[in-house]
C-alpha cells in the first residue's frame, strides 16, 4: 500500500501512482482506471470499467427543467393578464418581477439537481463484482452489488422511446439469488434479481466483455488481478491495448 498526498492507493501492476480522484465528482472517466476508488472497494480489487448514463440523458433532464421553468413563468404571467382583463383585478407591478426570478431560481436549482444526480450515479465492474451507486437526491444514495460468482447470465437490449431516440441500450446481469437465500437451478425458486446499467452506448460490447470476465473468474482465478479492462469503443481497441500494456491477461 502506498500513501499519496494523504490518500491511500493500491496500484495495479500497470499503474503509475496518481493522486486519487473523487469517483462521484469526476466529469469524465478515462482509462487507466487505477486512480479511481469507490466506497467499499477491497485493497486487491481492481476496477475494470467505470461509467455513468450517456450524457444525452443529462441534457434530456436539463431540457425538461428548462421547459418547466419557462412554463411556470408563462402560466403565472397568463393568469395575471387574465385577472386584469376579465376581472379588473390590478396586479402589483412587482409580481411579474418576482415571478421571473422565481422561474429562474427553479431553473437553476433543477439544473443543478439533475446534473448532480447524473454525475454521482455510477456503475462499476471489478474483478470481483458488478456494483452501482444510485443517488436519489444529491445527498442520499443506495448501492447494489452483484458478486461475479452469483451471475447466472447477462443480456443487452434497447427499450423505451428515450433509448430509441438517443440510440442507447441497457446492460443486465441476472443473479442466482433465490428465495431461500441459496443458489438454485430450480426455476420455481429463483428470485429473478437483475443488475442494470441503463442508457449506455456500448451495452452489447460490455455484455461480451463481462461474459469473458465470468469465464476467467470461473476458470482462471490466478489471472484476475491482471485481467484486461474494458474500454468503450472509440477510445481504443483490444489489439492496441494489449500491445501498449502487455502485462494484461486476456
């Protein structure tokens, strides 16, 4: 274990020792993943992939916030005008000003809220498990982890109009957890518990990668600490990665 500027770091065999970064505030995750650590990560647990929903989802939510803010201002302005025209009720001149700043305040707060939830909600794949942190508010979160030895099968699919519009997909892994708390092949006892990474661009690629990781986990435990990480398409390929980092096992 190496201490770096007050932070403890457990490097992989390939790592250049870097200052550890807050995984929940990092704007963009880039390979190598050695500089990231998440709560509960074991000292010998290696991050193979970390990511969040596609940025198109963030802008979708920001657009909804802007629309709500505009509608709020427009509705109050319309009601004020209606009261003056139809009922002769005089609206104080300060009301439009208050309404404008209230709508701007709602927009700013909603923009920050949507941005914080998007940035902090992340999914991680390690050489031991699949895990994700979902923030329900900018201050509260819940965590779900699925150990590799509990994964029965994986899948990738596209659903809903948002994914169709933005050409996004969902990666899923099914757990072997049963109602009795034990692994079972009996379909009547299996509690179909799923792990999801939603609204991502490379779900099928990630599915194929996780299948290889599962094979290595079950048959080549000795190579898990050097198993090659997953890099989304467009940022590199397997051949380039293996040539640049020959110590990775695949």
